[in-house]
């Protein structure tokens, strides 16, 4: 069983929901990425989504754009991110790590090389925002060949036909984008999520994580009740942005602990 | 018969639909609407009416006799897209997309712009059809193209300066995409070039193909035959696809795309992904040649002309390059500027700095060709918008 499967199986048995924090590798400083990953685990993260910096993050709002810019000031590229995961794995063998970003850095490395490196360093899944199922078949075949789960996005506008198509290719879990907009937008529509999840379940056997618009304990709890996992990105990146290099690890740990407590009430 | 793209928007290995799931619904909707209306007689009639009476089509072809005589080689003809309403070829496409938006019930249009020509063309049609209009423009371009910013505002558009990334065209495109995904229900994104996710590269080409449709009729009338080569500047590549399209199946006609050589190819400071064989990558919804570093990060480009200052290129140009049907060369800032002044001097026409690149290549090769040879240059826009840039380079304050 893969690390991602194991985590979701365990949670299911304990009737708990997954907490999946996201932050961008290299933000605010490459030396802090691995300590931040460990802090997330300690605070109760079940899966870590680690952002790969990209110069043109089209699907992201200003908060995550700035995170990419800060990381790129340190020239953090995909191969650095893979090295960071390797370092994290030296003292953590259990927590799944999903790389999240845009396709071009992987295109530049080559999908075969990327998939092999992921397997070597202990990456569990990859989510490329701008590779829908229409364009990802060949690329993602390399991932599954090396045991890396391709994680897919679904959106409020995804039709039944599209959900079905994603269901065929997706592994690990599915990431439902809960609102129309970029990351970090504010308007969460719980009723709409509640309505959409059954439509997704008709086609998808994998766990469903929901992200976009989750800002605090209250919204985390509300969303956790509706699905299998809660993804929190911009709020964590904002905490990183508002902290100093001295207190960032502690501050992010504290925030994630609060989210954990909220999610566990679901 | 040339028949690209395939139904999924691929030009060979290029093009496609590389966008987040959140945009797929909107692109499906657009695809269906375009397929429905592109052959619809009422839609075509309405489009043609506005192209004739509002834009002033057909645009003439002009024989640049004095310039040709001066060069002493091939005869240079100019397709006068600069004479269109709003002063460039861009309006051919914005009218088409705005009419489509109206049929789709979208009341708000957004656009990205580099030089401001596409922004002006979008603001113009938005005013014409009574739509709300928001134009995203890199903060650096807002500075260097201030006359066009004012024109857009006069036409009732909101111009949003984009301060992220390199503050140029690519960043304006990112921001427009973000707006679109947020306001998908009431908003139509009018992309200004033959890039972006399918169906944009095909649709923008189709709307601009009127340029070569006219030229294949006009050239025999004026020059007695088709040209030996058609030359156009290439940033994203919409004017070039427009003037190339109906010549693709005429093997006797060379197609030459001219990219921005900036400070010179050797300097690395340019916007010429095809000429320099940049690696293939994915940006703004399509796969194409892309200026990027070893990590796959998009690098900053440079050109004297804002409209060519783009790290990628339309996927159809990538395919025309690989298939050998078109060739791509670069003209640097200085050469373009000299061509700009040459056309002012010899023909009394102030060309856009973008179009000056195409012109500069014609000026370069004409003397190496016989007097019986014919070059057709797409004069894609007029240069009024560039007078501040040109004056500044000459040390003159207007």
C-alpha cells in the first residue's frame, strides 16, 4: 500500500478527516523548508503539499504568487525541491509528500527523469495545475510507472463526463477546488460543496480533499464535515509571510495545530 | 490541404489545452460556441458588415516604389493593416470575438495587452457593442505606451497595471487568466494573439486570416502575381498567421516570420524563441517554443517594441517552423529603428515598431534579390503610439 493510501485508510478507521497543508518550497528561505515540513507533521498534518516555485503561477492569487517570487529569489528550482524531500525523508518515512505546481519545470526536467527522481527521494504524488486529463496521459504514465500518484483537480464547473474522465486517471486522492477563482480567494460556498460532493462520489472511489477558501478553524471544520480531507494553502503562506525567520516555524506549527483540532471535531 | 489544428487544438506536438480544471468548463463552452457560429451565415454577415463599415476593410496593398528603388532589388509591397480603424490588425480579431461574446450572452470582456494595440482594439469594440471592458497591461508597458493607455480610458475601459513578474505582456496574460477564472459566468476573455489554450490560437488566426484572403486577390491585381515571400513580425504571431494563412498551400510563396532580436541574439536580451531554438515548454495554455532557464522558469525578454516582448510564440508558428513551411529570423532594436525611419522618409508612412521588424528584414534581403522579385510585408500597425519611444531614444522630450 502506498503512503497516501495508508494515511487515508488509517484516518477512515479512526473516523478522522485528513489535514493537508500547503506551502511553497524555498519560502521564505530554502533552509527553512525541511524544518517547516517537520513542524507541519508535528502539528498534525496528514499529507504535505509542497509547492514547486514557478515564474508564472497563473492559477494562484497574490499570496501564493509572492511565495513563488520569494522562493525564486533564492533560485529554488525543481531539483532543489526534490533534494529537500530527500532530506525530509531522512527523519520521516511515513508522511506522504505531494509536489504541487505547474507543468513547465517538469517539462524542462523531462517527465521520465522527474518520475524516477520522485521515487528515489520519496515523493508520493504530483499535482500539475495546468495539465488536465486531456494533455496529461503520456506524462502521467511515467508517474504511475514509478509508483507516483497523479493527483487531479476537479472544479464546480466539472461536468459528469469530466469527473468520469478524471476518475480513470487519478490516484491517491482527488483535490476538489471549492470555488471559482484563484487560490486565496475569500468566498466559500458550503452549500455548493455539499451539493457537489455526491456528484463526485458517483464516479470517484478515491478520497476527496477540498481546498481553496479555507481560512480558519471554523471553515476548516465546516469543510471537513463534507469530505475526506481539508487542504489549506494561502492561509499558511500568509502566516509565513507575516512571520520572521526566527518565529516562522513556531507560528506555522501553532496555526496548523488549531486547524488540526478543528478538523478532528468533524 | 493544410488542415491544422486537430480537433483538440494540436498543431503537431504544439498547442493543446494546458489549463487548470477551473477553466475547462469555460473553454468547452467557448469551443462549442465557436464551432456553432464560425460557419453561421448570420454571424459571418454581421462580422463582414462591421469589417467593411467600421474597420474600413479591405485594407489596401501599397507599392513602396521609392523604398524599392532606393534598395535597388526586390519590389516591396505593404499590406496596409495600419489603415484599419484603431490602427492595427488587432481589430479584425476583437470584432470577431466580441460578436461571439455577445451571442454567448457575456456582458463583460477582458483582455491583456502589450503595446496597447490589442487593448485599444478591445476597448473599441466593447464600446461599440455596449460591453464592460477591463484591460490588463504590464506596469512597464503602461509607462512606455502611455498614449494607448489614455485611448483605452477614453473608450471607457478600465486599465489595470500589472506589477507581478516582469511587468510586461506575459504577466498581463497571467492576470487576465486569473480574472477570467474568477468571473467565468459573465466574462469573455478576448485573447489578442494566436496563443493561449485551444480554441484561441485557431480562432484568432481565423479572424485575422482576412488579411491574406484579401492579399491573394489584391497582389495579382496590383503586382501581376503573388509575392515571392510574405514577411511579418512575430511576437505571439497573430498578424503573421493572418497574412500567412491563405498562402500556406502556395508552395511558391516563402513565409518569413521576424522575431524581436532586442539587443542582439548574442546578448541573450531578446524575444526570439523560434530563431534561437528555445526549448519547448508549456505556458499560457499551450505547448510551444519558450524562452526559459534550465529550471523551466520563464525568463525576461527584451524588445524595443512592447508588442513583440513575449517569451513564447503561437503554437502554429512552432509547427510551421518544424515542418519547414515558414522560416523565422530575428531583427534587432537598431535595425527595426532604422526601418522605422526609412519608411517615414521614403514613403511618408510612420510604421509601428513591431511592423518595423518585418520591414527591416525586407530592407535587408531586397537588395540581394532581382528587381523582378516581389516581397509582401504586413504593415501590421501604425507608429503613432511609438513616437514617445522613438523621441526618447533620440534624446528628445515631447
